[in-house]
C-alpha cells in the first residue's frame, strides 16, 4: 500500500511538472504570436486550462489525495 501511495505521489509531482512545462511552452508561443488576435485568444485559453489542471493536481498532492488511474492517464495523454 505504501509503495502505491508513494508512486502515486511521484506520478502526481511529475504530472505537475509536465503541466508547468506545457504552460511555459504555450506562453512562449503566445509571445511569438501576440500580433494575431485569434491565436492570442487560443493560447490564453490553453494557458488557463493548463493552469487549472496544475492547480487541481497540486491541491490533490497537498491534501494527500489521489486520483483514479484513468484520470491520470487522461491528463498525461493531453499533455503529450
């Protein structure tokens, strides 16, 4: 049981780090495309969604809560 909790926490931390990296990459794209209003709206929306997911992940970790394996796969698949 302890091993599962620890691996879940590590998976959560890795997912949180990946979300932070994804946010950074979208922000870099936004900086290069801010002249185009349509792209600006898309990148800002994407950054907001990524930030929301990261906040939820960080909250789960701080509350020592886990998530289902399916939820973890869904988040990681959408990052890649």
